[in-house]
C-alpha cells in the first residue's frame, strides 16, 4: 500500500554528459547554452548518413579516481561496456555528494534502480562479430553480464554493498525517468529508505546510430552540429543521439533530516 505521507527527496547528484563530466561543469554548460553535440569521432562516418552525436570523450581521469578508491581495477575497465563505466562514474559523484556512508545503513533498506534503453550494445556488437568471424565460435564469458541493461543497477549494489530493491527499467528514451518514478513508488510503499536511481546509455556505434537513422528518428538538418538539437523548435526534424549517465540519490525525508543531509528538491510526483 502506498503511503503518500512518506516523502522522498534528492540528496545527491551525479552526471557524466557530453557537455560536462561532473555536475558543476554540466550545470555551467547548461546555463551558458553550451552544447555537447559534435562530429562523431568514435568511428569512421565515411559513407554513413549520420555524422554528429553527443560523445562523452576521454574519461581516463574519472576512471583513475575509481581505481584509486578501489571501485574498479584495470581488468574491470578493459572488460566493461561504457554504459557501465558511465553509470559508475556518475554514481560515485552522486554518493559522494550525498555524504552517505552505506556501511552505517541497513543494506536491505538501500536499493538501486538504473534505467537503460540499450545496455551494453558495444560489447554485444564486438562479441557477435567475433563469433561470426571465428571458426571456433568462441564468445566472451563477460558478454552477457556486461551487456544486460540491469547490470548497471547490479554493479551499483555490488560496489555499495547494498541489498535492497535492485533492477533496471527499460522503456526507450523514458528509461531513466521510469527508474526515478519506480524508485519513488517503492519508497512510498515503505520498501526502502534510500535508492540510487537514474540512467546510463552508451550506444554511439556505427550500427546503432545507422539503425536510428534508418527508422527516421535522427535529425538530418544541414546546420552546425551544436545547433542540431532543438527539441522544442518548429524546425525540429528528429533527435540527436548522445551518451552519458545521470544518477540521483533518493532518500526518505525523515531519514535525510535525521542525518542532516543537504536536500536539493522533493520528488513529489511523476508521469508515465
């Protein structure tokens, strides 16, 4: 049964975006109108219809922080799909921002719900190519665990040692929004006091981007890359694909007040 008196607030923020690899830089880019849309560099676009996207770029410094804090090691980084690395970077910032120490919390009252529309598409593409081009038909034992969309939520739980509600929402472009609203409902019914929630995507590959183009979803306007994304403009002719992650720490209001947490906002409702 849902208890609407059980209020949920946001106490931590984390982001990795094409126009900002942390909350401070991302917010600065937003308020100054700085776009992260550029020409694609991840693969050769010669002969392909779409040549622009929102790429994250180099994340070596962010991964170095996770290595230093023993959240990841070099083997993890080499094996994991970017959508997992992105989510862990954003999660680390959000948890640090919240001031939470999960070792002081009941692990069964802390959950993780991180949405993803595609999951580890790059690792899936690479493994499929290896399978098709190899006579031995060998595949990587890491292909499935690092491909499935719910691994972002799973890794959050593993790294934070939490045992509460843990799964993924997959609903195309609404995946992260549905993760937040689902987390709110779980907390309103009293099944958790804290939930790591948000979304992560890393689907800028030649195959995936061309798929989106062929279904007529991507913008094809002839304009500078940083002007192509205009969702509320009469000239809009499609979206511009991008990658990244955004993670929020959702916390029950009284729990947050009891520990003196900084409260950014209240999550009071949603649409699905």
